[in-house]
C-alpha cells in the first residue's frame, strides 16, 4: 500500500520493511564489533522502540542485557517539551556499557533527559542507537548519538513502532505525512 489514512491524516510510503531490516543488519554488525567482549545493557525507550529493539537484538550476537524505560513527552505531531518518567530506569547501570535504543530523535529533548538520568549512575559508557534522526530538528548536538539508521527531513512519520496519536505502531513499513 503506497498511501494510507490514519485518523484525519494522509500518509505515503517512505521506508519499506526490507530496507529497514537491511540497515538494521549493518548496525548489528557494527555493534558486534564495537562491543566485542563487553556485555552492553540495551535500554529501549517505550513505546516507539519496541519493534526496532526486537529486530535489532536478533542481529546482536554479543552477550547483553535488555531493559526498557517509558517516557511520555509527546502529543499529536508537535513536541510538548514536557517529559514524564512513567517507568523508572534500572538502578544497576554503574560501570555498565549502556546503549539507549530510540525509535526517533526529533528535538533531542527526550534523549537529553534520559542521558542525564543515566549519567547519575556513573556507567562506563553511554551510546545511543536510534532508527531515525531528524538532524534539522535537533536543538543541540548529542555526542552519544553513535548509531543512526536513517537521517530524515522534518516530516512526521508513522509505522514500525512509531505512532500518530496512538495509532499506526503495528505497520510494517514507515510512512510519512502527506503535505497538504
Ligand atoms: P524529541 O524529544 O523531540 O526528540 O522527541 C522524541 C519522541 O517524539 C520520539 O521518541 C517519538 O515518540 C516522538 N516523535 C518525534 N517525531 C516523531 C514522528 O515523526 N513520528 C512519531 N513520533 C515522533
């Protein structure tokens, strides 16, 4: 399907599942090299990262731990800037190699907050792996952003874990909002 409708918005196909999975395989290879003989802690940011996390971890062969944090900071298509931590961070990240797994980095506010919280536990390292990045929306550079699947324009996207007002997370492909 090249065009879909979700609630009041029209979307068009943007990244097909095959393409996403090929990119994830390459990220997996890189992670396996970079974290050889370490035991990283993959920390997914719910809800958006759940599909990406599952596909990514199938490519990871190094020994690792997995956990999730839930942050709610978004309403509709614009960042509200408000950040609420619904589920807390694990408290055993001291001296660990932490990899934060995000669906998308937009302004970077959410990520900045998560990184500052993790740093309080003095981990050995923190890196971020995000499927998507909107470089033009990023408010300030994030040094930890090491692994990025695709850099995209400031379009609103949905599918493969990403939602529009709660809908569309189950779509296999990623769609972008049609400009009206
Ligand atoms: P940031 O704090 O502005 O970087 O926003 C990050 C969060 O906003 C992501 O984890 C998503 O939940 C949400 N978000 C940002 N852009 C989009 C989008 O294009 N589609 C769906 N959700 C988005």
